């Protein structure tokens, strides 16, 4: 299927969009990385030999006040360079830092909000906009952001 404009994440291919039903207004997006292979982070050789894949659920910025969940199939690849120390690696995600459960742009939105309000007030306002986050997550995000500076 084609990419959906509302995501604005060009490296993703959207397989299916499932709008929430009943008590939830969430939007679930089944997607995958568009590239056929992955680049080893150590030797930088491109590999198309898939080792395995796993599902990763990542919250993205809301659309029309509806929470967006990316159900991303992430692949692991074999490094084809025999001299490389790394034998298996996962494909990189340019829009998510590390093992975060939120996209970088959603984290930036949360940080922008908390720069104007307290963490408690931010949680309430963000929830109204369709961003599901807890006070402790905001505090952890602020701590990590300070450490980067």
C-alpha cells in the first residue's frame, strides 16, 4: 500500500490503518520500514538476509485529537561481513530514539508543552489532545533531555 500523508514519516510503508471503534478513538497503523535491507551499524555493509522480525508499538503525534499507534514490524538482519564483530543487527529507526515507545516528534511536543506548564497540568492538557502520557514519563523525558544538553 502507499504511504499516508498524515504520518509524514517517509521511511515507513503503511500496510493498514484501523480507526478505533467503540470506547477508543485511537488510530492503529500497521507499518514497516520501506527499505528492503538494513545497514550494519559497525561495518556499514547493507544486508538483505533477514534473521527475524518483531512487533514494536510506538505512539505518534495525534491526528485530529485521536491517539496514533504505529504497529511497526521491525526486522533483524544477519551481517554479511564475516570480519564484522556484529553478527545480528536490527534495522535503524530514524524517527525513534533508542527503545522509546514514542516518536521523537511526539517527545518534542511533550517537552514543548511541559516548558509552559507543570508536569501535572501537561498530562491533563496532552490527554485532551490525544497524547497518552503519565507524569513519571514526562519527568523521565525531562531528565533525559537535560542529560543531552
